[in-house]
C-alpha cells in the first residue's frame, strides 16, 4: 500500500498513512522523507518558498513561514494561517438533487400531531441552574441501573433524563443571552423525542417559567408540566412532586409502537470533535456521502460550527440556492467577527492542541475538512442557533465549534439523530437524540471501539471507498433511528452534554 495519500493532483502536500521514518522513499511522489513524520501529518511534495501559499484539497491551507524542501514534514513549525481573498460565485456549484423514487424507511414513533421520533423519553428541564439538583433527583429516581423496578412496567419509555444548565439568572432580562436560552429550552420542550416534559424552576430567577412560555408560545398541559421549588415548599417536596408528575405521564408515554416511516423524517445533526489529519479524508467525506443519500431520500442534514467553517465558507456560498441564503450565512460570519472583536479573540484561534497533534495545522485546513461532512447537495437555508428547522435538504445552523454547545443547538432545532466524527477519540452522547460516533482511522477504532459506532479507517486502509462507506453510514443512521442503541447510549451519555450557548454578560 502506498504509504501516503494524495487528495488532489494540484496539492503541495500528501498525508502519511502511518508513521514515516527519515529516508523512506515515496515512489509515487518521487520524494524521500526527511525526518520523522507522524501518521496523519503532511509531507511536502515540491519545493515551497517562504511566504508561498500551500495547498491541500486543491485549496490554500496557509502560507509557508520558511522554505520547505520536498520530503519535509509540513506543520506548525513551517506553516501558518494567512488571510487572502477567497473568491466565489453564489450558487456556482449548485447541482440538482437526484431524489430516489422509493425512499428508504426506518421504524419511527409517530406522535399524535404527525411528528416522528427516533427515541421516546420524558424530559426534566430547568429554567435556572438553581433547580438542577431537584431535576437530577427526579430523573435519578427512575434510573434503570439504580432502580430497575421504576420503569419495569414501561418498556417503551427509553428513560427519564434531566437536562440541566448553568444559566437562567444574573443576565439581562431583555438581552440576547436569555432570548437564546429560552429558544433552546423551548426547542427541547417541543422535541418529538420527548413524550412529555417537566420544567422545574426556583421561583425568583430572571428566566421566569411564564416568560419562557410566553416568548416561545408554549402552553402548560398534560404533556408540559411546570412548577417552582419556592412555590412547592422546598427541595424534598419538589422532588416528590416531580416524581409524581413523571409517574402520571408514564402510561401514556409507554403507549407507543414503532412503525415504518420514510427516511424524509430524518433530521441529522453533523458534528466533528477531536479531528485529525485523516478527518477530511475518511470520516468527513464519507459522512458527506451519507448526507447526500439522506437528502436524496427527502431528509434533512444540518451542518454547524461556524468557527470551524471559517476559511472554507466560500465552498458553502457556492452551493447556496439563492442570494438570500448566501446573505444569511455571510451575516452570521460577520456576527462572529464582531463577537470575537468584543472579546479580544481571533477567528483563527484554532485548531486545538489535540487537532495539531493529529496533523491539522491551521483553521483553514481544519475547516476545509469539516465542511466535507455536508456532502455536495445545495445549501437550502441558514438558521440561527436553536431555531426550529423546517426546510428539507442540506441546511446550516450557526453555532460555536464547541461540540456540546453546537449539538445542543441542533437538537433544539429538531435534529433527531447526531453523527459525530472523531480522530482523537471524543466520547459524546446527546439525549434525547442518539449519537453515532465515526472513527477516522483504524488505530482509534482498535483502541476505543467501546465508544465508536463506525470505523471509517477502512478508507485510509484502502478496503472501502468513500461511496461504499457512505452507504454503510446511511444504513446505520436508519438502524439507530429505528431504536438500535448507539455506544454512547449504552454508556449513559447524554444528560451532562446538554450545554446551551451562553451569550452576554453575567451580572
């Protein structure tokens, strides 16, 4: 097997399939490796002068900070971020979608209003951090690993989950931060994967429950129960009240049956975390191939993490179906530039230490690989954080790059499945939506298979094509949506990973 991977004929670098020692001759490139090159890292295939741009994916990923000879390791010691004009034509890469005649199906749960769920939970939400302990105690009463008898009579209920957070008070009552928090909580309260929801408050917080309901047009009723600790009379009474409320909801929540539904009901949130030099070669493009299938079958896929498309946004703008859609994306990028300025930060303050250890050098390189998760179909709409997703097809949601915050926004928007690629070994889950974990390389799969659902290292190993793997990922999406538990669900991930985006000053 060729010890390196060439992504595009015009690239200035190739990627090491395994650790390469100095003196190794790469016949396909006509170069000899100079020094030690770790797996997933870049090797120059031609002489590159100082201040000259360097290409990977046939795109500029940075500028050489010194002269680089053929065969040399290319990384942070000789390559840096550079700003340049990334010209694009809005809609220039829009291709018609080849929709399938007979969509695939999965076994979903059809709610009374026609929405389709992939899981069947009862949720305990909090208006403020002060009610988190009560919410946890309510959910813990029904934990199958501690109290197996509590849900023994309700096998169709996946569990009771408490989704707590650290906000809800000491914030501007009319500000952006509270508005976004309420939108996020409401998105979870409405989520099809919840048969019913309880909202627990303290009583004196800025995020008053009635204010949350009013802003988001929610109404208390049989499936949305609210109360506060102060009005109930304290912690113990509030826990008892919450347990009683859950018990009253269980019979109806259990009265569901899965049935075949079209794959058009899939809303897949796309995430990557702990990326490495293989991410943009294996897992991300393979997930992109699966996303193209989701769209062809009438479903929706949601790309996010705005700081991690920075430098590659022109590729998305070229896929925008209209100038209006392009304007929405550019508006969010401008917001981020202003946001970073306010906080004395830089948009190119990335990749992370783990990303760099895995072979990624600049945010440009990371973003180009991350965008591959979005496949090739047209970009049909752009949403702000936690906004309800209504469009079918490939869409974008503005979120931070921090995975728990980003996925929380996607689920609030309606994502009923998350697909999460990782090269370094991220451990993550996202109640109430199942999360499939995709390993970018076989070494990670062998080391951390207990957390990974799919090995995408087969592309690196040459035993599977991106297209073949994409088809396999699509089938695994359908299986997970049909109720097959993912690795993160088996480990109990999902409650602690609920992290709404914290915006604005804490007073």
